[in-house]
């Protein structure tokens, strides 16, 4: 089973990040966290490691309504939140890749029917955001 949904966009990195934020917002997701992996690599591993990686950000996307339902059903689900969305572009790439976690991977870790419903809803929303991005 693949653990992400992926689209490849003919956009520059900065524009892809902006468009990804907007598409997630339309689907009810806000960004709780942002990890600039390239900057972290540069600080911790040096400029060459950052250059080799290219542009790479992890957006922690969260729908408060979905998170509330998931945590009510199984408080341990907090360890799997938020839904991570990666926007990345290799140093010599001409396209930018956007990958969102497949929420169905959460369902494999619990047998709670309510979590399955939340994962289905989150999956529908994340895939709709990626579909909107692919149409750009």
C-alpha cells in the first residue's frame, strides 16, 4: 500500500507551496506546523547537504473538526496528527512534487469505526486538494 497521494506540478517551488496552502485551505485544513527541511539540513549538516536535498518543506495540515472527531474516538491518534503534506523540488528539477499522507494508513493502526470515518473524510479532502493542484 502506498502511504502518500502525489501530484507533480509544473510550478516553481514557492508558487507550489502557496498553491498547496490555498488548496488545503479550501478543503478546511489549516497549517499547524511548517518544517523547512532544507534550512534544517543547512544548519545541522551543512550547505552541501541542503543543496543535495533541494527545496523541501513539510506542512502539518489539520482540520480541527476532523481532529476533534479522531481524538474523541481514540485519544492516541494525536501521535499521528497533523496530516503531513510535503512540497519538494530537487535541485535540478523542472517540476515540484506535492505528497500528502494517505489517512488510510491511520486506519491500519486502530480498529475504531469512528477513526475509519474520519480517515475517509480526511482522505477525500486531501485528494480533492491535490486534484485542484493538478488542475493548475
